[in-house]
C-alpha cells in the first residue's frame, strides 16, 4: 500500500505525538511504501530524508502562529501526494491538515486519523482563539476520516464529540518499545545518584506537564526532602516549541526552593531505559487533558519502576491496568507528596516480578503491530 502520513512536527522533534508513528512506520515500511509530510521547523534539517525505510518530506512555510504553520506552499504537496496515495493518515491534533483531508475525501482515498489528544490552551484570548480554530479543524478532519485510532476509551469518553464518532473509532494501546540497559551509562547515573532518592520526569518540559506542582510538593514532604533530587529526561527550553518561558519558570522555582535537580536532556533507547532503572519513582504530574496517556509510564513499568500520575482521563490508565503506582488529583501538591512518601516506603507493593511480567504482557508491542497491519490491509 502507498501510505501518506501528515504531521506538522516529526523526527527529530521529540514528543509522544511524533514517537508513536515512528515506531509504527518502522514496522509497516517492511511491506508498504510510506511518505511522511511535515514542516521544516528547523533550518538545519534536510528537505528530504530517509528514515527506517520510508521518506520524510519537509515542507517550507511562511511563518508560525504559536506552534502552528502558515504554509500556502503545502497546498500543492497535499494535492499531489494525496493523488499518489492509497491511504492518508493524519496525526491529530493538527490545524494544517484540513485541506489534505478534503483533497483525500474528494479523491475517495482511505483516511485514518491517529488521535493523540485534544489541545487545551487557556492562557489569554489569543491562545483561546488559536485553540478554538485548532480544535475545530481537528474535529472536521475526524469527521472526514474513515477510521479514528485512539489510545483508550477512557480518554475518548471524556470528549463529548466522540459520542458521534464511536462507530468508526478503534482502540489500541500505543506502541511501547522495550530496550536493554546501557550498563556504562547506568553506572554513571548511579554514581551521580549516590545516596539520593531520585524522582524522575520523562518528556518535554511543557506547560501541560504540571512540573511546578511536582517541585512544590517536595517542600510538603515531612521527612527526607533534603535527600530528594528531581531528575529530568527529555527536551527543554528552546528545543520545545513555544515552551522556553515555561522552562525558565521551572528553573527559577527549583533554584528558589533550593531543590536538587538535574536536566539530562534527550535520552533515547538504552540510555532512556537506564534512566528509568536508575530512578526510584517516575512522576507524571500533568494538569490538563492535552496529556492523554503518557507512554513514559509504560516504559518505566517495563523495567520495574513505579509511577505516580494524575487522575486524568487516559493518563490514569497505565496505573489502573498494571497496579504499578498510584494516582493523585491534578495540581494537588499535598497528595503528590503523600504518594511520593508512600511509594518510597512501600516499594515492593508497587513493583515486583509478577507486576512487571503483567505489564510486559499488557504493553506487548507485537499486538499493536498486528492491529496496524490488519487495518492497513482491510479492503473496505
């Protein structure tokens, strides 16, 4: 099959929205012809690049509005590439793909949408306006889609418009790859850790992650706060579109409260799993439903690291499925502090060989590959 995929951001930009399709296409490219359309969000990137057996084509743009691209040039790409494809896959949320969806529908192509989350921006009237048009465009694309692939029903059920989309909505857990530990890097981390308790965070340093509440929770701990370090793995600052101010806010807060911390930057594969192994607890303190699952939770569980996450639709599901952690209410520093204390002092309750083996079965990536191979080959 000739598959066209569109996402405003793609490799090497790092987020759950970009790593999900990379894992799927690495598998599908063995049997199918895949092209990825995205934008050249960094001038240093090549316009055309081959990755894992498929092509990435990066389109130019005139300017950006928030994280979105204004690109009249993309119209010609959308029309030409849609005509050449059997299946068009849209990465949601996006604003820019609406015209591609219209072209694909006119040409009677199969349209699939990978729905990661809905965006919630409420800072001011400008971001609210951007948020409104982004979500309207996304909803129209979902309506035009033949199939919508979601992570969990828990998240979809929290969005009223999915009631009308249920018949074409399919559920599959995201693809979670497991990697062995990089022993050299792991030992380096243990040397840095010494006798500290490491609370880990993995992902972009971005507003919806609620990292300030994790920072503030450290001061809520009645004992042992001085032994705790916050360790961050993932892109931050100018490497995360539109989030440099938030990163600066977090560093000011960390320094102001004199909390031990370490930013490791982007880690991949063996080094990322070494990080999961080295930390005592992974914390995902997300504050709104822009976060819809948190694949880092499942990755940490595969190496036996317990997790604390917030009680948000979708985000709570890895812990509910595996019992390898505890759920707290968003923005609740006291609950977060209590959960940290509970897991550190009762670790065997949240991680043991039986729980880890169960997590490995739940997040078996082969099941996800089989799901995608099946829907790609469906005739209707």
